[in-house]
């Protein structure tokens, strides 16, 4: 028998692997906590900013009719950040990466872009045929992407209903 090839050496290798694994898990946890703090801060700052702008718009005697697209855009951005925060929380707690929250973030992003692009179409028509054609192509691609993402969400939920962790 060669030196270092017995049960003691195997136990040392296993112990070293466990220590390295624990080290990587600790680094992963620190990164997740940092990302969670940054996402939380960003969401809170955006929420406060949105609230201030909303009340200024109402208090200034104006209406929000002209700024409703901007308000909706900011709300959807905050929702995207919250979903990313949920993904980070889930990854931190369970140490698994679940695809559903990412698909949901992509869905919110595509709907957000559609809601921003659609009210701009009258302005795009005035700019000429090429810009209008590009906007219509973008709107078509976004629509197909949105439908595809909804289909993916439905498939994910049917295939792995237990993959979605409960929000605590």
C-alpha cells in the first residue's frame, strides 16, 4: 500500500473538500447579502422618488394624465427590482437557482417596454415611415416575447410546482 492512499488520506481529502465547499458557500452568502442590500436600497429610493413626484404632480395643480406612463414605468421598474430581490432571497435561503423569477422579471420588462412604447406611437408616425416601421417591428417582437414568456411560466409551474419557494 502506498503512503497517503489509506482511509486516513481519503478522510483528509474529504475534509479539505468540505472546508473549501463551506468557504465557497460563505462567499456566496456574503455576495447574496450584498446584492440584497443594494437591491433593497434601490427599490426604496425609487419608491420614495416615485411618491414624491406623484404628490408633486397632484399638489402642483396638474394632473397625472400626462405623466401616467412615467409613473407606470417606475412602478414596473420597482416590481422588477423586487422580483430580483426575491430571487436573491430564495437563492440565499435555499441555495438553489429557480428559473421562474427570472422569467417573471423578463415578462415585467417586456410589458414595461410595451407600455412605454405604445403611447409614443403618434410621435413616431410624425417622424416618418422608417421610424414607424421600426417601432412596429419592436412592438411585434415584444408581443411575441411576452406571449412566449407567459407560456414559459405556465410550463414551469406545471412541471415543477414545488420549485417555487414560499415567501416568508
